[in-house]
């Protein structure tokens, strides 16, 4: 019997207890991994999730800039340079890791 489709209870708990910032970091990790595996389908799925998570009304200029970056990455995911996308997502991941760490310390 395949365990591939079974949910890992530890992963499920990690997602359920994660902050929004930590969830974004997890999405970046998935996107970066997809770039390194040349999995453009998975990368586009991650980028769609990142785009849908933006609140352009409340997020102001930062949300607009992230939206533009995600759209650029989406365009590159079609037939562009996945290393450039991975590099961009790695930089964003580090920024969100810092925000997540600051949020955790403040809580």
C-alpha cells in the first residue's frame, strides 16, 4: 500500500500551528524546491497560492510589489529562467523568515 497520498500527522500539525508568516515561508520552500526540480507545474501552483494570499486592499504598496514579483515569476515559470525565480524566492523567504522570527519573539 502506498503511503504517498497519506497525510503525515506531524506535517499537518505543523501547518495548523504555523503563523501566516511561517506558512508563506513554507510556500517559498516549496517554490524553490520546484525550481530546482524543474517542476514548472508545482511552481505555478505555489505562485498561484502566493498571489491569492495577498490582500491588495490592506497590503498597500508592499502587497502590490509582491504581486508584481509573483507575476514575473509566473511568467518565468512558463519557459523562462527558473534559477532567477529560485534566487528571487530565496531572498523573499529570508525576509519572511525574519518577519516570522520577530513575530514569534513579540508573542
